[in-house]
């Protein structure tokens, strides 16, 4: 479904990504793991053409470099880390922006189908009851769910998530990832998520890519295998398994 070949990208003439290649399938949930600064967010920005890149990225056999911004928005959606509010729109208006690729204009020109998609998504994410509130009045967790709803109503074939559980309490972290898991299965869509919490990654992802500090994949494969492998300690500089078991022991006492 997505095919990335020899991807290289960075900032100020310096590459952060160095020869990344992978091809997740439809319905796959892929976790991108690795220490700070290794290029996880840069990878997502390159796939969405936010930053220039070298190499090739194809989606459903089409080179994304040939797609217009509107065409690309119908296929790929990105939920970034930032929850900064620039305009005090209502929740409903903010989520409606996710339908811009399908509508002739914003808000007033939404079709019946647009409104149905928006309403169903708001209800599934438990924010329909606050649809008329201004987003600058929301908590961080509510705002993150609003931005996720805006991403989902784009109805993309590929969703990219950069730390999607930011600002969410544990209950809503689990609920959000469970909803995304259901969404991928029901719609045969693909989710690529940058995650720092390895426990959440293990609960959510089918596949994992572990990035090293040089912007390369140190390990790639079934999530359980990657997290059980020897590269984890080498990349993070910490015996992750021993740390997790010690933490679990404290919970069991």
C-alpha cells in the first residue's frame, strides 16, 4: 500500500534520515520507536511532503510527488504533537476542516455526507456533547481528541500519528489506541504511529521499526520480536526489559 525506498531527509542541508526503506500493508499498525532526535517525526513529515526529501514514496502505486495537496490530503493524514490553538473555532468547525479536500468551501458548504462523517466521528470519540464549545476552552486531552477527529474525517488510506497519546490520561490513551486498532481493521487502512511508551506500542502495533541515533532502522519486524531483541538495549542505552520487570515487581507487591 505504502512503499518507501531509500528515503533521506533533514534540515539545513544535514540529513536526519539515512536510507529508510519499508512497505507496510493495508490494515497494518506500525509503531516507530527510538530515542529522541533519531528522526521519527522527520520520517512522518517527509511522507506527508511537509519537508523536502530524496528517494521515492509511492502510495497505491502512485508517486506522491505527482499528487496535488488536495489529492494527497484524501490519501494521507497527519496528527502532529502540537496542540497549539491559532483560531478559536468551535469543536465542530475544527473537525470540519478535515473535510476540506472534499468540500468546495468550509463550514457552510459541507455536504450531507460530510456532516454525517463528522457527526459519527465526534460521537465515537465522545466529544459530540462539546461540539459547540470553543477549542481554546478545552483541556489538553479534549483538544487532542478533537485533532484526532479532524484527522479521521479526512478518511485517508494512511494515518500518521506523532505521539498521539500526548496530553491524554492513561484511560484515554488506551481508549484512543483501541479505537485506532478497530478503525484499521474495519476499514483496512494503515496507521503509522510514533510512540515513546513501549508498553502502549506493544499493546497497539502489529509491526515495529526501531530507529537508531543515525536515522536508520536498527530493527524492523513483528512488534514483540523487535521489543524482545538485543538492539533495544543498544539503541536506548538501557536494559529496557530489566527496567520493565523491576517496575512490574513493584506493582505486584
